[in-house]
């Protein structure tokens, strides 16, 4: 893909007005943080005006406004809480027309959504569509009735048809492109731009270094002594993330590593059930403290465990790599791209047995091997996933769309 230095980006334009649109789920997951980072980077460019339309009163809107980024609250009716069903809501089309008339953007960048995104093209606006992991619904409807599966197939057809008319389509990984193509969400002949998620590496790594110097792990783990292994799982406590596998892993390995601490970090619908399970059958040195900042946890972690059912990218894996923390992950989706040069971090399969074998091997690394693996992870993350480098790819894509080259 062509990339342009931002000082030449808009050529004869004095400024470009870009509208980001995201009918979100009102939580701050990796997708929302990705949008937030991109908007924060673009806001710093002197020749760009940025407006974000997102769900009224949502966490993303609040975070954007704290950064001084202009937002527009999207109408979110109770009957269409799932953004994939917005195509049925005529009021969302009317609101989009109002936004376009009032803002008059030069380009629209939509995140998720479906056939309703065609309204921006019908209004004559260059439009970029970014597909994310949960754009796919097929895994959620498999056990449902034939009628619901038929409805889902119809929405996938509409989604695919609307994607064909977008000026540009992007995904975070080739694995995600392949999966969405197989499930009928992307036309086979539609070019897709791969722009992965990234981190502001210098800032993130400086924060990790500061936390390692200042943070006292005994605040969380009272009996902690330097050298104790700390195995962490970080994410939303939801069925698709499979946090229960981490409990099973801790139970299986705790006898082999009696000094190890096991940290299940996060909040979600499964938290109460998991707490009850641990209360009934205690696991030595296992803690469930709820939400904690990722950079604080990684600062003293020995291994990060990653166990989702599917992974379009794996932001927490990238964060661990940038911090130099070895990862034990199932070989899924974009995570395989992230860890392509660190095969010892990928389990042979998505089984508890292979996960335990991989974690055991990582915990058993000698000091020299651990330093080499940590350095390789930091180097790979910095070279390929620095947010400043990826911003140039976004700006290059925007330039193509504004020039009518899709």
C-alpha cells in the first residue's frame, strides 16, 4: 500500500474533515481503544478536523470528550441494541443524513455496522469500512432455529453487498479476512487493506519500566517474594474468552509450581460463577482482583495466558510482547501473525493439555533463554506494531480514498 508523509497528505486541500462512525456496545474493549488511539493521533495533525459519531452517553464518547475530540451522540433504540441490526432502523438513516448535512465531511470511516453504512455512499461521501472480529454473527446463530439462521444469512448477504460498495475495506489481520470471507461477509473480489492494531510503543514501554521500578507487588500479593512466578490472564470474563480454562490450568500446575501466583484479571458476566467455583475448590495463590490496568499487571508478570475461542488480532498479546512478557496462547487468528517468530509461545492446539505444556516450558526457561525471548518479542512488536508507523498506513489509505482510488 502507498504511504504518504502527512505534510503532503492532502495536497491542494487546506484541511480535511473526517467523520468516524461507531455504533458501539458501550464498553471499552480493544476495539474501542483502537478507535480512541487512532482519533487521538489524527487529532494531533494540524491539517485534519475530526468528529466521531458514537452511541450517546457511552464510554467511548466519554473517553473521546476527555481528549477534547468532538463527538455526536448516535440514536440507540432499545429494540436495536445490537449494532448489526441497525439496517432495520429507518431512524438511523435519517440521523446519518442529518449528520452529513451538518458536518459535511470529506471522508467517512465507519467501524462495524452493516448495510446501513451504504447511506454514506448514497450521500456521495468516500467511505472506509473497518471490519472487526465481532462483525461475524454466524458463530452466535449456529444453535438457533432455522428461521433465525435464515435471517442471519440474509443479513450476511446484505452486509457483503454493502461492503462491495465501500471505497475501502480494512481488517486487522489476514486471518480475519479469511474468516469473514468464508462466512460470507466480504466479497471474494473486494480488495482488503490489512492495517493491524498498534501501540504507542515509546509511551507504553516507558510506563512498563516505571511500573517495574515503582509498583510493589505485595499490595496485591501479600506473601510475594522477588522471583515468584506470576502467571496472568487478562480480559473480559465472558464465555468466548474462556477464563474457566485458566482456573483449570492453575489447578493442574499449582503443585508443580508451588511458589507461583495465578492472577485472573478482569470483569464480566462469569465473574460470580468463577468466584463461587474457586470458593468451593480453592486454588493456592489464585487471585481474582477484578479490573487492573494492563501495564501494571504486565510489569510484574512472568507469563501471560491467552485462551479465547477466536481472535481477530489479540491486543493483550501485543501489549505483553511490547513489555517483553512471554505469552502462552492458543494458535488462533491474528495471534499467529503476532507470534509468528515466537513459536514457543503458541500451543499446538486449543487444549488444556497443550496449554499446560506450553506454560510449563515457559516457566522452566533459564535466565538467558528468557532474556532472549523477551528481547525478540519487544523487537518484533516495536518494528511491526508501533502506532506511529501504522498511522502512516491510515493516512495513505485516506489519501487513496480522497483521490477516488479504491
